[in-house]
C-alpha cells in the first residue's frame, strides 16, 4: 500500500425500538440491539476515490 491508500472503519449500532415499514409489510419492534462493522480500502488518486 502506498501513500494514496486509506482504510476507513465504521460501526453502526442501535436498537430496534419502533415499527419498520418495508413496502406494505411492517416489522414490529423487537427491542434487540444491533452492531454492524464495516470497512473499506480507498485508493485516492488525483482527489478521487476508486
């Protein structure tokens, strides 16, 4: 990896407290916690990512 490479890490965390509507379907609250990790390697060249 060179100087033009950046590693980004992100964590999304929350609790399903309210109804979730997807189209005509409604998923009732479960009061369950969620944690989802995400990362990406960005190759920065000339001010753009790719």
